C-alpha cells in the first residue's frame, strides 16, 4: 500500500474510487460464476475419465477375434448412426 497522509481504513470519497469499487464488484461476481463453471467442468471431466476407465477395464477382459469384431462393429455402427444424424440435423452436434 502506498504511503499517504491518510490513516489506514479511511475512506477517500472521490467519484473515481466509487466507480472502481462498482467495477470490482462486477468482476468479483463474474469470477464467482467462472469458478462455479470451472468446478462443474472439472466434475464432468472426472466422470468422463471414470467412464473411460470402466470401458477400458471391460475391453481388457474381452479377448479374441470374436470380441474384437463385436466391439469394432459396435464402434463403426455407432459412427454411422452419428453421421446420419448429423446429416439430417438431429442431435446436439454443431
């Protein structure tokens, strides 16, 4: 804090400081919203990672050509379904 002739805690009553205080309150509220969204995104990423770990564990138990072809066919089939839905404009993809 810069050295001034005012004792600490004294309010300096100028308009510029009041305007800056209002802007700081807006910034603080915006930062609180950003922090909440960031926490939500972190929890979403954590749930996605746990889902991927579950899928990986399940795929590791599936051995052999038959299971390989089944899982590959499911992936290709789901990709085709998503492609068709995208062409038709269904779904939430851009």
